[in-house]
C-alpha cells in the first residue's frame, strides 16, 4: 500500500522593514525571505530502507528524479523514485569475491549507462547495476607527479570521476595532520599530478588528536570535493574560501567572499594533542561554537548557488540534539556573493540538501523511515 504523508507545514517570513525603493537598491537577494516546509515520506513497500548512515552513501540522478542509497550492511542499493515517492527496487552487490565492492566504503557515485563508482581504501571500482565489476581502479603514487610516498595509501580519499569520465580526482594527505592535496589523474592512462591547494591548509590548524592508553581518536575539519556544472569545487568546513577547478582548461581559481553576517573562517587555537576524552571534547567545543560552512548547492531554476553555515550552541547533554544558528548564503553563476541571512526559525542545517523543481529537499528520518523536508523559498 502506497503512503504519502505531508505534515509540519510552516510559513516563515523574515522582513527587514525596507521600503520598495530601499529594497530595489539592496544587493542582498535574501533580505526578505519566506518559505514553507512540507515533509514527504517514501513508501518502502515490503522492503526496509536502512537509514543507519543517513544518506552518506548515496547519489542522485542528474534530473533529481531518482535516489540511489547504498546499504552498508548488506551491500544492496535502494533505488527510490522521488517523483512517486516509493522504493522501486533493490540492486544487490557482493561484499567479497571478484565482484566484491569491499567492506568499508567512503562514497558512491552514479555514472551513465547504469553504473556506479564504489570507492574505499580496500577497493575502488566501477560496477554495473547487475552487480558485475566493470573496471578495477588502481592508481599508483609512482604515476602521480609530485606525490609523497606517505600519501599513496590515502589516494582513494574523496575519489570521484569527472562528468565526462576523462579524469579521476582525489584528496590524499595525512589524516593525522589534517593536510590535503588535489590529485588529478587522466582516467585512461592513470597518470596524474598533484595540485597544491594552500587555502585548505587551515584544516591542519584545527586538528585534534586524542592519544591515550585506551584509544586514538582524531578530529579534523572536513575538506570535500564536488562537481557542479562541469567544474570541481574544493572546500572546507573551517572557512568560506573555496577552489574552483576547471578540469577541461586545467585552471584553478580561488573563490573568496566578503561575508557580513559571519566570520570568514574559524579563529583562535586548539590543542592539537590531548590525552583524555574530556580534553578532546573541550577542544572540539571550541570549534563547533564557531562558524562551519556546508557544501554548495546549485538551483537550476534560479541559476544560483546556495550554501548553508552553522554555529552550534553549547552542548546540553549526550541525549539532547544540539541546536545551532543557521545561515543561508546565495551566489550568482560566477560565485559572486549576492545574499546572506540568518534563518532564525531553523535550529539545524538541512541534511544532504538538493534542489528539485525549484524546491530544496533535505533528508529526514521519521521513526526509521525515509522522508524529506521540502522547503519552498520565496525571495
């Protein structure tokens, strides 16, 4: 039986009290923003959709009609129709053997012609929807100009294939030090090079390593790769700066933004080495109480990029979800900052957000069932 649920409808309006003439002269497109929120549920039929990892191991079809979600436990991929809001089928994959996708995966990427890239430090390869390994992807550090031997084992980190399938990208580096480089590899020859991305070195300033007799634990700010509109974007949660890499022209551009509402990056210092869990949590608290930037989101309807950011409130206890101040930024097609606002009615950033038919969708878990909050912005 198919279920379709809509609830938690809200109309939220922010107004700065500007006159029409003031508004027309304003350069902030988010100055007067309102939005409604609906929640929709996916019908799984007789199956179960494992949400233990949220949508961490998922990808969307280019038209945003279909979601592909990997179950990291049984290694099946749930194929979800986002128009009909129902589970279409599950695609089984093997964990081990000649067609095995491995046990510990870092990401999944949908490729044309019904194929996936499954990536992890044990194994990275391209697989058909029928569960067959089409190509085993192995890149040797010796074939990458400028690569340190110590980084070869992390060459799989963040790995993805360009939209034209001519290049591989990854972010190898020393996890304990928080350092990263951009590696660009010709897909056919598996020959590549390292490109320095010094603006991302800020993450090394905020690494926290707990070393004790019982455990080793590491915290670093995230550096991510994503491809939007045929360009690669490299960014970090620690600051607003980002790199735009045009792989067809082999050109790298640093994007900087003059934010007014928030700081451009995290500031201050943390202890990089601690010996107790309390010290570890105290140092992490210094970072979470500062600005943290999310990934860019492209809206094909408005032809704009958007990005969220958050600043967490102090932690209450281990059971209470942490609340945060939530900010939204808008950028034009050339990444010029054209709007910023605080969304005062939100206390958490939308999870795994994407625009579909002019509305922002974000993942919600409703009693262990797959749902989406659908936000309709009015500017």
